[in-house]
C-alpha cells in the first residue's frame, strides 16, 4: 500500500516538475499556460471564498438527481430487455443505438423541450447515463447461468421470487460495473450541459475563466473535476466493485 502511494506521489511530482519547467522555459505565454503555483493559488483563493464549494454543491445536486432517475429507469428497461426476447429485439435495439450518441447531442433537445433551466440539465445527465446502465442490466440478466434459473423453477419459485433471489443477485456484478460507467457518463454530460447553457455550477466557472481569459481558473476547476472523479471512483465505486468481487467469489489471487 505504501509503495503504491509512493509511486503515485513520485509520478505526480514528476508531472508537476515538468509543467513547472515548461512554464519557466516560456514556450507559451503565462496567460496561456500558468505555472503550478499560480493554479494552486487560484484554487485556494476560490475555495477559501466559497465559490468552488458552492459551484460543486450545485453541480453534485444536479448529478445526483439525474443519476438516480437513470438508475431506476435503466434498471427497469435493462431487466425487461434481458428477460423478454421481444423487448430486447425492439426496445433493446433502440437503447443500443442511442448509447452511441454523444451526450452533447441531447442539449438542443433539452433546451427546446424544457427551456434553459435545471430540468434541462437533469435531462442531459439522465440521458447521458441511462443507456449504459440499461445495457449493463440487460447483459447481467442474460449472463446468469441457466442452471440457476432452472434450479429456481425446480423449487417452484414464483416470478417475483425468481427476480428477488435469482435474477437480481445474479446480475449484481454486471450492474456494479454499469453504475460506475453510468456515473462517469453522467458526470461528463453534466459538465457539457453546464458549459453550454447552465448558470452556476462548475461548468459556469469554466465558462467564466474562458470569458475572462483566466487560464489559472480554468485549470483549477479542471483539477476539482478530476479530484471529484477520483474520489467517487475510490470511495464509492471502487469499494462497490471490491465488495461484489468478494461477495460473489470473483477475487483473483
């Protein structure tokens, strides 16, 4: 554990040192590529005055709402497609096709249907993560061993009991991966939406940095976005995947 942390710190230190050397060489002007101390100073200033924390809170609220809705709908659609062949051949095809759409494609529809408001942002987040969750749920259902299904039928399990004790537990490993993937899509969709038309939030701070030609602010907000992503991966989805591997005997030696 300590060795892994040490390697990471050395690697990050090398990146920062290289960044500092490049800025000192003045290959690009300072307003285009500010030095690490300048970016850290901007990050500290905007954290101390509460701007970044307020923007982060607003962005996370939008993300949680949209992602929660996508989990509910995506799970339902995925289970339906995984258990009903006709649904998979029709609705499943549409879901697979829509998954290939970039998140930014949903922005014009969100504006036209819902206007420039919070609901439009939530809609973009929802559509950004919905299909990956649905596809993961569908694959999880279809990858359940037929022996488990036949065992449940042999013991006279009702349809509800099959879902409760066979299908949902059997699809959990796939769902854990799908939730992680869906969250990453939701996070990127949120940033795309806020960059284009949403007030407040981290995306608005990126826009403000661009409008003011303040690259230090842009890079500081980018660091916050990266840190949020790493934190969620390590503290939430990393632990979820570790629990699934341990619970379902998927640990590798």
